[in-house]
């Protein structure tokens, strides 16, 4: 039986969103373990700042409900939430989307070694021997996706589809902004040129021998 969390003013989800009717069990606390967490967004003002956590749960495992504006859903997905859905979503589709998120999280390895970096999926961050990089959710997802196949070019359109989870051109430079911020944090950690711009467009993760590393990280 799968567990899910619930974050809202009311302690119980409404019937149309109650995954218990689809065989789930409601967790005693939303942040318990690595649960999929449903968040009621009906009272949330569009455009409000997006926190990294909701009810103690990381945004990357939160499924936000009651978001009727398509642009607002895109903004929330861009901020790193697992999914964002309108209030008209029916229980069958909600169940399938929640199970897809839960399955994906269970199947992924927790850690990856990328040169001097260790990517930690549970913490949604990367660290060296000197400490954590304090990556934002989208920065971490971008780095994790590029680490699937180091050296392989990943197009901008594919990053939008697989990291931002949108199938259209949003008309913003969000990918470029996140790559720039990620590179700055890597540089501060003494790791240069790990994320490269490919001549044919898109980005790739440089191989270990291609990455200049601050010698302090090797000490």
C-alpha cells in the first residue's frame, strides 16, 4: 500500500482528490519518508513566491492541485514541483500521475559520482569534500539529467521536456539562467567547465579528464 502526504488548511483531502479511494494510505505527517505529497493550491495567489518545501516536504515530491491557469502550472513546474494540476482533475488520472511520480523516485539510484561531485537524490543537492553546493531544485534536476550520459549533448528542447516537464517553448531564457547559476555554484566549489555548451546547441556534461578541478578538493 502506497503512502501519500496532504498539505492544506483542512486535515482531510476532498473526495475527488482522496487517494485513499484508490488504495493509498494517508501518512500521519506530509514530510514522512519520501512520500508523494498532495498540496491544495486553491487559496494560493497566482505569482506568489514558490517555497522549496511545502508542509515539510521537498517541492520535488509535491503534486500541486487546484492550479487552473496553464501559465501558473508552467511556472510551478519550472520551480521544481513534481506536477501541477487543475482542480477538475479526476481521481483516476490523479492516481496514475501520483503513482508515476512514486515509481520514478523509487527506481532512481540515490547517489551519483560526477568527478569530484557526489549528487544526492534524497537531499536534491551535490557536495564535494568541502560541503554542499546548496543547489535549487531545478539546478539539481538539470545537473542530474546531464549526468545520465556524460559527454552526450542534450538539446534545449529535451531539457524543457524532461527537466521542466513542458512540451512547448515558454518564450523565456529559463534554461540559460539556470545553467548560468549552476555554473557559478560549481565555480565557487572549485569546479570549472563541468557543464559545457555544445556547438550544435544544448548542453553536455564534460568527462572527468576534461574538468579542471581546484587542487584543494583533491587534498
